[in-house]
C-alpha cells in the first residue's frame, strides 16, 4: 500500500512523484481558466470532474484494473473531513479563477505554506526556523505589493482565493494523516473522495443557483469542438492532478506538496502574463510577484535544508546505534 511506503521510498521516486504533481498542477490552472472563460459554472465543472473520476475508478475496480477495495463505512467516517476540505478548497479556487488573473491567483495560493506552518505550530510541531519564518514573510509582503498594483483587482476573487488557502491547508494535513494511518492507496483515497463529494457538491450547485442553467449551457456549447476538447482535458487532468497530489502527499508529506506548489507557481506566473489574454503589466504588480516568487524559492530551499539535516542526523544516529 502506498500509505506505508514513505519510510522506504527512494529519493528518485520521491522526486519524480513531486515533479509529476508540479506539472499536473500547473497545467490544471490554465485548463480550468480556459474552461471558465467560456463556462462560468465552476461548481458544475467540479461535480463533473468528481463524477468522471469516481466512475472511472469504479469500473476499473469491477474490471480488475485497479486494486481499490469495496467501500468501508468506518473509512468513510474517517475520510469525510478530508473530502469536505478538498472540495471546499477546489470550489473556492475555481470561484476565484473566474475573477482573478493567473499570476495573482498563484501568488495568493503561495500563502498556503504560511497557513500550513501556523497549523503545524498550533498542533504542537513547534516554532519554524528563522529562514522559514522570513521566507514566509517575504511571500506575504510580495502578495500585498502585487495586489496594490493589480489593475484587474477583484475583491470577491481575492476572498475566494484566500478562503481556498485555508481549506487547502486543512485538507493537506488531513490527507497526510489519513494516508499514513489508514494505509490507503492514492486511488482508494480518490475513490472515497469522489464518493463523499456528491452530497456536498449537489448542495452547492443548488445553493449557488447554477442548476439547471449550467446544464442547459453545457448542452448548448456541446456543438463547439474547441469547448469540448478543453472540457475533456479538464476532466482528464482532474484525475491526473488528484492522483499525483494524493500520491505526493502520501509518499512525501503535506509540506512537500505545498513546496512543489510554490515552485510550479514560478512557471505558471510567467506563462500567465502571456497566455489566455495576458495580464496588464504594472511595476508594483510585477515587483510584488517577483518578491513573492523569491520568497517561495527561499522557503523551498530552507525546508530542503531542514530535511537534509534531519536525514543526516537519523543516519548518524542509526550508525552509532549499530556500533
């Protein structure tokens, strides 16, 4: 089971898993933005993504292609909070993408490491190092400066993105815990997540007033080949992203997953100024994004150094024990 392999995972596998999540995550931002530029019903899009993922895993299990187990009610109870926070995270993220340009969206989402550190501090993990604290402060300062120079400032979009950061933090911590303690594979967590999502998502579709207009527009746009292509890409990439995200969190850690998210944001920010209509350039906005990115890279380096020292200490202690 993948949930129990973290201890003996090779560095190369850990790197490949993290890299695959980073690439999938970056691609998903642009694909979702492209869909939402033509189809503004983000809750319906998320529901379709979850539906396709769940059905694919179910039929794969029935036909013997996956080893996912039957639904266990005890596991359902344990994973319900994971599913809730995941869907809340994605729902608010998609809602923010409708009004926030991609570079600013990435900058706001880079605040996740700050939230993860705060959550870790209150859960008893202790005070972060000076380098980590300073790098996180730099990320936050960069967001503020970039927001001041954002010509396309959207208060609703900003609030949605920041709310998404909170839910993503809770979700990552819970995924790490459930994957390690329950011994669930990435595919199994995906299946449970999709299964538990439907009541929450159906409520959101009705509560936000998307239904039935969202389905009417979807069928009306079905005649457009370009629209169908990006919708199918969105559905496929949601499966890839979910799998690589769960896998990265289980094989590595919640913190590693957030670090990868910070690093992939460098590429997303750069392409975001050019693709999908581009972004109006302002000196403050660009300066803030550069500061934000620098803070993200510094943060990643500081966490890498911490992990390296910890690994060296464990190896040294093990060697001393065998002598």
